[in-house]
C-alpha cells in the first residue's frame, strides 16, 4: 500500500480514510486519536477519542467530563483494530501520557510522533524508537542553529541566581502541562527541597502528576492571603506565561523574571518578554536530536510537520532519504 493511501493531510488534520479516523484533528470529528494533552493537539468536542489513560485524564482536567462523546484507553504497546486498521501507541517522551501512534495496514506502517523529546525526564516515559516505513516528525526546532544546553546546567543557573539575589522572588514562566512539572522535578533532582509556590492555574495538573507517583516535593499556592510581598523573597514561584501579562507576577518581592523554554535560545524573544534569566529548557528535540532520531529509526520516508519543515526536509534529501513537508496548520508551541 502506498503510504498516502493509508494516511494523508486533510483540512481537519491527518486522516486515515481506511480506518475513518483523524490523528490530533484541529476541529471536532467523529473519531480522533490523540497523541498528548496539549491544547493544539487535544481539542474538545470529538465524538470518540482514543488516547492513553493519562492523556484522557488530562483532557478531562482541562475541558471537563463532557470533553467528548465517548473515550477509549489505548494501553502503550497494545494492538488495537480501528475499522480494519491496526494502531499502537508508543511513548513519545514529551509530557505525561504522550504517545507516538503507529498506523499499519497491508504491510505499511506509518508512525506519527506527535511532539517528542529524547532527553531524560522523570515526569514521563522516554521516547521509544519504532521501526516504520514512514516517520512523521515534528520540526519545532528544525534548524541547525538550535542546540539546547544541558537541562541540569540551566537549573543550576536558576539556583545560583537564588543565592546571588536572596532578596528577590524568582518568578518562573513555564507552561502548565509538562514544562512546569519538569522544571520542579529538575529542581528536586538538584537537591532543592524548599517549598515551591505555584500559580493556581498549575494546581490541578501538578496534583495529577503527584497522584501518578511523580514526586514534586512540597508545593504551595502562590497567594498573598495572610502573607506579605516580602515573604516570597528568595522563593521560586512558577506560573503560566500568560500570568506575566497581568499583575500577578508583580505582587511579589522585587520579582526576577525567569522563563523556561527552548525559545529562550533566541535572545530577542527573551528581551521581548522582559525576561531577566532565560532558561533554555525544551520539551522538544533540538536539531541534532531530530536528525539523530531519523538516523536511528531509518525509515524509508520522512514526512515533516509543524515547525521548520523545509530545513529538515532538505537535510533528509541530502542523506538520501525521501522527505516531504505536510504543511499542516493549527498547531503551535503551546507546550514549549
């Protein structure tokens, strides 16, 4: 079977006509397979959703119990038949519950990676390379300029700043799903055992991670009720990036603005956000990790989506690997 007879880009997302399902559709559809819980991949309103248990839980937390008509858990590594097409979910290493989806029929296997990363992360299962005929890869950081530094070294910079400026509250911007919990886990990994304060928008997801056995240490709500601004001096406070646009971050003692994102490698982005301490911590692959993953999997063909598509397509061509951009729209770097 030709791969594009099994799966192809359509206006609502990647579509498998033979199985009559979409993967990470951007509009409500009758049957959706979801790779992970970030809002640009996991939208509410589908008739039926197939995803890992954790992704379904996260969608329920974010959208409420009625986020879809019906749901089905996809255990990792188990074969599920969808209208005669075989699908299997494999760990993607992006956030808790994230998965690649292998779609197979008539001896042709396509792996949709969703978003993925290759670095160790205590808060989710590591990426699992899956042999396939076609590998569909993201390209969020798909340019040779992107080489992410060591995560531990970035966290060490935050801890050094705490020691240098104990009179200042260190307010860290981190996305609510995955990034915030990962930053907390990295801090704990380096021996930081003080209470970490969080914005209310992070509370339910942090509680869920802890309920799944991921130790985040002592977490407190960042509220000024009964406390003064100065009580937060020398503390780490984590909130979603959107909170930096309102008065929330300015309520604390001489706040030092920190932001954790792979985009912090670009100094202009940090300046535009008013970030004093940019931390280059990404939940996506950098250029070397993207190209290394393609080499490791050694697919017959590569399809590239949401990101710097053309550069990665060109790299594949130079390696003798047939490649094409998918030009899917509706996806962003919400999880970055």
